[in-house]
């Protein structure tokens, strides 16, 4: 999965209502402390977390995304730690809050990887630490089959087709860059909300809240030890 080519127009696909919900959740369940933002994209939410007083570490798989985060942080004179990170790797630090917004968990290939990632997050949280993430609904992912779009502003063609696995989708984005066509494929898969909750409980989390939105569910979980 290569987001580097998408970094320049990534924010065009972000739902601000989802970000607003994350900020509301943080105010409800947490106080200022250390926060790890996994899959931060271009850093819109990570920067907002920092503005509210959190000590933020922003991570992503895409170095190009992180270059944008660094530039924005420097422009706004906001202190952030920035690092490349894969959710399936151990997290070498402890945090009070960990977030994974805008489909990060849907990029994991199966429920075994979800359990592995959740375990890494659990072990990286301080006692009573909070984990906030969202997943797309199965109805939304299934409805994406056959989606097709041409964007004149950013010069890309986007199409989505059902994957081989249940409730999975493969996005194919073709970009015209300097008169050459580059192609990127992105895989997403979702599962019933109950499956995610079962894994959270098995790992050791307590589920504090589930917020249902038109396209996704946001989970708020807490480390119980």
C-alpha cells in the first residue's frame, strides 16, 4: 500500500465530522497527556490534538505524508514527534492515549492482524489508557463496489471494486503526474462491529462507548489494568 502518491490530495477525502467526534471523545474521556496518533495522514488531527495540550507522536507508513506533517507543524510552530510506524510492529514507548482514525484498522488484512495490532496498542498504553479508533461499516464498503470518479483538479481517476474477501474493497487510483500515469491500489476490509468488540475484550480492553456514524463506527476502549 503506497500513500506517498496520494499525500497531496489526501485531505480532500477526510470527513471533518469524524475529526470533530474524536475531539469530543478526547474531551469526554481523557485529560492532557501523551498521545500516539497511528496513521496520521497529513496530520490534521494530530496537530489539533497538540493544540489542545497533548504531547503528540504522529506516525504513518508514508514518509511523504510525514513530510507534510512536519512542514505544517513547523509553519504553525507546534511541537510534534514524527515517525514511520507499522501497526503490526511493537510500539517502543508508553502513551496515555492512542488513536487510529479514518479507516486505519480497515487496512489490516484479517482479524488475526487486528488482534495483533490491538495487542501492540494495549501493551503500549499506560494504566487506564484510552484507545480510540474507527472502522467502516460493512454496508458502506459493499456499496462502494463499482464506484468511479474522475477528478479534474488533482488529475486522478478513482475506481473501487469488491475484493475476494467478504466486506472488502480494492481501490485503484490512477494519477497523471508530469504527463505520466502512476497507479496505486489500496485494500480495505471490515467486519461486524461485534467482532472488533470481541477482540478488544479478549486483549483486555473495556469498551467504554461505540459511536455510530453514517459510514463508520468509532470505538472508545480503555486498558483495564
